[in-house]
C-alpha cells in the first residue's frame, strides 16, 4: 500500500469499529509472501487481521474463508 501498511490500516479500522464509528468489518489479509516459517505465521496471528491468506491462493481457499465469515 502506498501510504500505509495493511497492518497500520487494520489498526485504524479496528479502532473505528471499537468506537462504533464504522460497523463491524471482517478484515482478511492477503500476503504476497508464502507463510512458510513459524515467525511469519506468528506475525499474522498476532496482528489484528481476522484471517490471512498467503499466495498462491486457490478459489477453494478463498471460498472457504468467505463462507467461514458469512461473507458469501
């Protein structure tokens, strides 16, 4: 993202959700990097994202996550 990272944007959105400035919104991160180490996986699990996907992704995985969060 050119102005801020996804993590920074997520923190702002979560704060707005907490303050009821915006409705509850599911935030799913999409990483260009394959999550292949425990450190990377821990990073995403400790972020404020509701879920994350890493590339390469499949239609099946996207549908599974969207269904899990009642988005589709």
